[in-house]
């Protein structure tokens, strides 16, 4: 029942550098969609544990998840962020599991795990091969009944959470607005007013005794729901649930998780101004208090929300973005069990001003409050919402999460389906009624967010801050991990189910287009991906960004359809369109309900054949792309990745930044885009992938009907020659960003292409270095030292030489320390022979992740598209595990020794240089420094970063 907050950080404000979301609209007579109900079995144990089972014998995996009715709203007095901190703590140690053993229990068998915390709940979940069901239930028992909270766990996890806060709140340009400004002003008396991630000060004041008291007060079978989804036998599951959970007692001294407080109505408008040092573009908007998740107005509010803000055909997008007044518009309803809020805002185009954007927002509110929406808008909004739910339900895990989220907000797992039924029944009068009620101008809070000094008092809610509950002290003695010889063993695997892998269907159309199709599931949703060559490597360096703009602006008009026509047709069908240019080519994808795939596909086909790039739309979207780049260059990690790519490839085609630079985008014309499409989008070089809940023969027939008539004059384009160019010399580059909330640290070494014989040995070695939370980098940077929220490494797949890189974000004053750890792990990987026992686990980790991706139509298409664009047959997707199995320990060690030499690495750090530069120079002797505003990512004839010294730090005060 929640509409999630847009990630009001770097991800939200990727702006026009991201693919426009053509996912909803009107202007069609499409009927309202329906979604199959989620079938499940439910029972409750005597101790209060609720159990939900979702069977799916088409998957080889099982997802186990425990949903506790414990969210940030239950944070004790003076301990904001504590439920989130405890979510980290509970994942670490138990009576029979030493620190972080849970990582190995999942990753080493080919699974994945995580936990998350929200206002209403905390959940812990794993997805593993189905034979490990019992082992996962055992771990949930351990964490529910026998957690160990000691100094090691508490101190490490508190430091990690503080790094998470810096990375997700302080470093992104709009992080403070999302996490601090909105909740502070959306609520007066509910505990939801406090930031769920907490504050550095209150995290520092927390104690181990607080953690033990929190567990005893709230965690038990009587506050939990176990949801198991995937391939299992029902009788066996019931027996295992009884075995591992029936004897766990209810909480001995329970604290009621119910919150009876409700928000008072606001009776007069007010205004709030907020600031942060790294805000590139100002924001203006408003918010209102909203209803609880079970309020009868919620379905109509969701429909209203979609009409106003969902997709390119939404009212706010057209009024703000298409008019050129804003570079981004946002509208959302956030509902929790006790209450919620409604917010809308625009990120202002520098050519406009706050007053203009605020006036447009006001006019759109008054229109929807006083005039019925059209039937076409109504149908479009409903189809958007229902299609979104269909996409989420594509896997058993997705269905488990749909039920879990509904359950914790409403108490009823059937609420997920009841919500869709209620949405389908919303009328135009319902929308106008709830808009008039909940968007009352006398109850609004006006918001602005601009560049300036962060001052929480400037945006403080004038309502007195409430006092929240204090928990009873912990009782008894804390547990400790048993000695190794006394621990209860982890249950071994059961029988592995037989699952038939999807069969590939392949065909070549009369015009040369190659089609690959597979049925990846039974949910009636499908994805069609069209691949054309070119990509960023085909861009002239001085006009970097042509391929990306040609892809992302393709939906702005054709010979017969305007941008609004395209959005309306797709969105009314519940379809979503996305396009992006990668290194080796362009991907254009359409996801739609199977029943509407042909109608949506006709729009896709016309976009590809006849994208016209109208001048007005081109000018607007190019400006948005430039503004988006300026936003991304304020985020340390985003900027570091751009600098790294340009540095690793120099003047070679791969060195051209896919999104361009503000300078190169300014030189591009609509004629450049049209010329790019004419040259590179050719049926003789086009490939199509279709997957989802549709049979391969139907997919091929559909592709034939849509694309076989596409012909163009001339031969298919020749591939770009030598895109990686010669290897560049290693360098150490620092981008000085004094306002950075964190420092981003990147280390990279030249590597190989996807087709190279050493690819599988190196990808296996890389998984040891930084593959997920069980990789060495995560262990050394986060687990042992608590220097970052995470540290990982990657080997991007490219048709020509790629590079092996590792990255992490940390406090500015520990950037040099993180760099030293990463370089040390490169050296270790290159010098220490890799053990076969370790590699066996890493093979399972990689093949499990790959197999999970193949279960969704989007994941399947992404993997196969990458293979095809790198010149590899599609059927290699089914050979991934076998290829890894063929890699010997000697081959993996040899690849690591060849490519993971720290002496041949480039190091890039973006952050406040004065806090780490002196120590960094002791680590690397070739340090170059440039101020962020002086970056030159285009002129490769000169040093990419002219060397300057950062401002020396001021003397410390006594």
C-alpha cells in the first residue's frame, strides 16, 4: 500500500541523463488491466508466528524471509535510527554462528541475502538453491532466539551505519531533503518524524544495553511473519517450521508494538526553507499530511498520484518538464500503518525561478481538486499501477515481497490483491474528492531546498518535538558465541528439485534481424529488447553523448506521433519503454503485459524506424541532460567513475563518456542524432530478444509482424575499430571537492574483453576480490574496519579490453586508508595462489547470481543482450555455470597475477582533498590534484587533470 519515496538523492535526480520512463499514459481505449491473484497458504503457530507459503515449481530457488512488525517508528526516545542499527546487528552473530557466518552460508551455495528496515517493519531474507531451505530456516531460528550482541558487533555495525548515513544522505545532493527535511515537516507527533536512518549524534549515544533491551522488547515469534516462496514440498516445509520455530517462546516481557497516536490536522499553511552545501539546482514544492495505509481513500489517492506524477504523460511532467520550467518533477504518496504524507516538487531549470514553478504546482493542484479527470487518464493511471505490480510479481521472491509489504502496513497479506481490486474500481469523482480533501491549500507546507550551509534549525517543524517511549532495561546475561567444537551444526542440503531450463527459440527475419526468445515465467508480463550497434564508442570525442541522446530522445516524436502521443499510447497499455547507449551499442526495451504486447510493440517499432528528434523536444531534453550531468558531478562516486573511464582509455573510443560532458552536449544538434540513427540503426545489424510469460514461437511471430517490414538503404555499418586503444599508464588522480559528504575511492587495472579465453578465470578471481558481501574487499573495508558501507570490485563486459576496478566510499579523512586496503588486496590477489576450496564457493556464488537474473524477463534480456553485443552466442547464457566449472585454480591464479598488479593500477579519489592528501602522498608518489570545477575530461592532448595543490588545512584548535 505504499508508494515509495523517489530516491531523492543522486539516483532520483539522474534527470535526463537517465532513460525517460515512458511507462504510463492516456489517449487510448485500452481496457483496465487485471493481475492474477497471489496464491498462498497461511497458518499460525501457537507461539504467534505467522507463516505464509508461496509454492512455485518453475524456479530452482527458495526465498525465506522473516518480517518483523518492528520499524523505525519504534525507535526509543533519544535513539533515532535504532531499529535500523539493530537490523544490522541481528544479521551478525548468534549462539552457533560467529561473526558474519550468514554471508558464507548464502553466497557460498549460490544464494544471496540482505535485510532492510522501514517505518513499519524490519525484514531479513535469503534466496538460495531450493535444497538449502532447511539451512536458511535454521539461521532465522538462530537470529530470532539466540542473537549475540557484544562489543565487536555493536561497535562495528554502528560505524557501518554512520558510513551508510554519509553515503546515502550527506554525499548525494538531495539526500538531506529526502531523509531529514521531509519527515521533519510531514509529521508533528508521530515518531515517523524522526529520520529512520538516525543521526550521528544519537547513534553515538547508543549502547549495547540499548540493543539487548530492544531485542527483548520487540523481537519474538509473536511479532513476526515467516514467508517462504519458491520450490518446496508443503508437507516438508510444515515439518521444518515446527522443528525450528514451534519451541521458541513468545516475548517474556513484551512491549506493545501498536502506536495509537494519530496526527492532528493542520489548519494553516506554513513555509520551510532548507539548505545543503552540495545542491546544484534548487527545488521547490509542498507537502501535506496523508492517511494511513488502510484508509479507504488510499486507492483513489494512488490513482491521483499516478495521474499527477507517474510517467512522461503525467500532468506534472507536462506542466513542468515539457514546459522547460523544471528539469525534474516529483509527486508521491507515502503511506504507513499510522499515517503518511503527500509531496510534490520540481527541480528548477536554471532559466526559470521558484515563483514560476510554485505557481504551476499550485495550478495543477487546483485543477485536479476542482475538475474531474478524464476517463482516459483514469484508465492510464490504473494500468500503470497494475502493470507495475505485475512486474513485481514476476518471480516467487517478488510475490513474497508484495505480500510482506502489504502485511506489515495493513495486517492482511491479501491486501496486496485487494489494493489492485480497489484501484480498478476508482472513479473520476473519487479522484476529485480525495484531491480536494487531502491537497487542501490551508493544510500544506511549502518547501524550498537550495545551496547553502546546512542548518537543521532552518527547516525545523515549529510543533514541539514529542517524547517517545523508553524501553525497560534488558534482563539476564548476554549470550556469547559457543566455542567451535560446541556449536550446533548447520543442516546440510536436501534434495535438489528438477527444473527445466527455458528453451531458446531463434530465428532470422527476411531483413536480417536476428531474434532470440525464451519463456522465463508464467506471469503475463514480457520484455522485448532491440539491440542496435554504435553505442558510446561511436561518438566523436568532441560530441560525446550523441548515442545516448539518440537513444533516450527516440521517444520524443516520430513522423506520426508526438512525444505526448507515444507516452499516452504506451502508458495506457501499462507498458514501459527505456533506451540507453552502452559502450558497445544501444539497448531499447519495452516491458508490457502480454495481452498488450503487440499494441505496445507497434509503438516501439515506429520509434526505432522513425525517431524524428523534433527541435523543441531536442532543445529541452538536451538541456535536461546537461543539468543532470551537473547534478551527478556533485556526487563523489558518480564523478569518480567518469574520471576513471576517461583516464583508463585516454583518447580511445571507449574513453568517450557515454553521457557526454556539459560541454560536449552543448555542441550536439538534432541533426547529429538523426545522422547517428541513420548510420547505426540498421536491420542488418539489429538483434531482438523477447522473454517473460510468452512462448518463444509467439515471440518470434510477434517480432516478425513488427519488424520484418523494416528496410533501409545501404549496408549495415562496420564495427568501430580498436575501441579500447592502447593501455594507458597508471596514475593517481585526486579531484578536490571540499563540500563532499564522503570521498569516493576507485582503483582500476587494464583487463580483457568478454570474448577473451581468460575471461572466466579472471571473473572468478574477481569474485574473490570483491564479489558481494563475502568478497575480500567487503571483509577488509567494512567488516573488519567499518570504514565504509561497502566495498566491491567488478569486471565490466565489453567487446574489447575492459578494466578490473574496485570502489568504495568512506569518510574524507579515511580515503587514503581505504585506498591502501584496496591496493593491498590487489597485491594479495595477484601473489597468493587461489585455493580450489575457495573457488568452488565462488563458482556457486557467481552462477547463483546469474541464474537469479535469468528468472526475470528484464534480467534475461539484459544478460543475452550483453552477450550478443559482445559477439557471443545467446546460448552461452545457459553455459555460464559450466564455463566456470571448467576454470582451474591454476588458471584463476594466473589471471589474477597477470591483471591484479597494484603497480599497474590507476587510483582515483574524489573528496575533500585537504583531509587525506598528505597521507595519500606517502602511499603513492605520483599524486595529481585538481579542483572539481576545473576538471577537463575532454582534452586528451593535455593531462586529464592539471595538477594543483589543495588548500592546506587550518591549524587545529585546542
